[in-house]
C-alpha cells in the first residue's frame, strides 16, 4: 500500500513538473545566423492596423438593413485585397496577441509573472527588424514593444505627422526609406465590447467608426506617397471577444 501511494505521488509530481517544463520554457532558439532573402520586397512600407478585440463575424456580417458595417474595408475585400479569418488562442490578452502578429510566435507563459507587459525572454520582431517604426494608439499597448526597438511613439495625428514630414527634411527622408512600418493600434472596439458586449449597438457602431478612420488614413498615405504602389496595408485584430464581453 505504501509503495502504491509513493508511486502515485511520483506520477503526479512528474505530471506537475512537466507543465512547467513544457509551458514555462521558451520556444525561442538564440544564437542563430540571421537569414535574408535575395528577392526584392513587394512594398517599401507597411501600414499595420490592429483593431483590438474585433470579432470576425461582427466585421463581415451585414446589418439589419443589408449594409456592411465597414463599407470601405469590405470594398477592399471584394475588389482589391486578400482576406481571411484569423484564430487566436488563450490567453486572449493584447500583448500575447500582438507578439503573435509582429514576432510570429506565441508568448511565453512565464510572461504572466510580468502581467503580460514584458517578455522575460528577448525576441526578434517586425518592429526591430524595420528601418523605422512609427506608432499610434493606446498608451497601454505601445510602450510594450518600445524596449530595444527603433520606434517612436507619436501623440500627434497622422495628418499632422505627414505635414511635419513635408517641412522637415530629416523626417521626410526617414519616411521615404525602405523597411518602414506604421503601426496603428485601435482600442475603441475592445473597450466597447468589454463595456457593452459585442452584440451591442455601441460595439457595432464603433466598427463603423474604425472603418471611417481606416479610410481616412489610407487617403492620407495615398496623398503623401502618391500612387507609387509601394505601400502595403494589413488590417487585423489581436483577438476576438466572447458573447459576454
């Protein structure tokens, strides 16, 4: 009986230890030689929109009058761009979702010890591989990725930023470099979802507001860069939202 109890205790200890060995061990491999493609890039610059907490069904479905809640984005889907449905996984927090988007891996579970504010393991990302990254959005999100990266967190509106670039030769040269990223974090949908649930009028109306904002920003970029065909746009979300918000 004592041997059986000891064996059971050992098995439970091994199972318990395996959880930490699997989930609290970084999946990243360090010391590898950087690799570069000899192929020319399809674009000089990337504009990345992340609509925090956006559900795919709320974006794609038509409203009660048969109209799209995001007519500009829907027009891009139908006539210009590619589209799909992204799937997230737990934890559906903003930082792990953004790390998956900009770095290509799921965040270490050990980051929960830092409140999902910082990864205890250094990693490479789109931002620190860019020549320059300019960011706009929630002050709770942008500083998460500022460590060791050539990014600038901006408070001014996008239109003001490009007006400043036209009158500042140094800034003008930077925004016309290759490997430039413009990151826009859009928090309103997530906030309304938590406060009012995704089925609410407030949540769905905010999708329309985001669509209007994306349309305006795309227009600003086209006005600044002209029709050079070297700007790539990605619109996505870091995670969705449950019915109960």
